[in-house]
C-alpha cells in the first residue's frame, strides 16, 4: 500500500511540475500575442498614412497633367501671336566706313556686321512677370494639411494672433483663405503711420522669424497624426513657385522613400508593398522633373 501511494505521489508531483511549466509557456504566449497585436496596429497605421500619401501624389499628377496641357496651349498661342504680330526690327542707316571702302578697293572682302539676337517671347514673358503692390505686402502662412476647412484655419490663426509678441507685428487677426478647403492662408500688411514700404517689409521679416522661433504645432494636424508647424513666406511669382514646388516635392518623396524602406523592426524592407510604393514615388518624381524642365524651356 505504501509503495503504491509513493508511486501515485510521484506521478502527482510530475503532473504539478508539468502544469507549472505550461503556465509559464502560456504567459510567454500571451506576452508575444500582445506584442504582435501592437505591431499589427502600428503597421495598419503606417499603411493608412501611406494610402493618404498615395492619394495626394495621384492628385498632384492629375493637376500636373492639366497644367501641362494649359501650358502647351498657352505656348502655342504665344508662338502664333509672336509670328503674326512681331515686325522685323528697323534697319539703321548705314554709317560711312572708310576702312571697309579701302578693303573693297584692294579686292578684300568685308565681314557683314553682326546684329544682336532678338530676345525670345518666353524670355520677354519671364522678364515682365512681377508681383502687384498688394502681393508685395502679403505673407503666405501654411502648415495645415490638404483640404483643411476654412473655419479651422481661421480659428487656429486667431489663437496664434492673440500672442503678445506676434500681435504687435501684424495689422490684423484674420487670415484670408480662398475657398472652403485649403492648406494655406494670406496675411495682409498695411503701412502704419510714419512707415514706408521698407518698414513694412521689415515687419514682415520679423513675423517670419517669430514663427520660426515659435515653432507652434497646429492642433488640427495633431489630431490627424501628422504634427506640422506653422510657417510663413513671402508671396512669390509663378516661376518662383514652380521652382519651390519642385524642391518641396523632391524633399517629400525622399522622406517617403526613407520611411517605406524600413519595416516595423527598423530593418530594410523588401516586401511587395514597399516596392509598389517605391515605384509610385519614383513615377511621381519623374513626372514633376519633366514638368520642371518643360517650364524652364530645357
């Protein structure tokens, strides 16, 4: 009887030991499951952000196609107008040339005078492009996400305009927003009593520097998961905006490629999704580069 009980007791000890080991394994599995769920949520968030970026790039490509068509049509019209209206330059009266007369008498040829080349219509158009007086006294404030509601932009700017140091620089606490949904607004400046144009421009520079030092994150961008800072810039001509947009797009595409080249663990990603994103980014970049050289006439 005692031997049988000892055998039974030994088996119970083995069962208890196995049960403790299984409890440890179950705890480990639960921990790993939580980690996988967290990684899955992070991956889903990245995929959502990538989808939004792809939609923005698709919209940019559509807009570029429309702009290229408009530019081609405008160039055609300018060429036709220049061919029909441009008159040949008047021929100046010939001045006496004793040296040329001497060479002709001695049987030598005289090289014809070289006239300076006429400026091209495109160069004339670029030279005549300028800003209006109102645009020279206007700053562009941005940082909001694409298609942000006008009311949100106006409210967030009103909160910033209430800051004491900023309030002393500007002439109004309202931002001019064109359209119901935008990502930028226009801040108008006026000449104060005793100021001239140079003094207004100095206040505009001080406003831009104040925003750079303030580094104010916009509340609406926080809620969307992409925190962006409020920035200010002078109004630029169409040609200058095209160059700035080109540089900005290269910066965004480069950042997007850097993000897509890593997986959840920070290693280099070689998945099909990353390859498709890379191809889409490079396609958009090539389209913008071609448009840039088309605008530059190169």
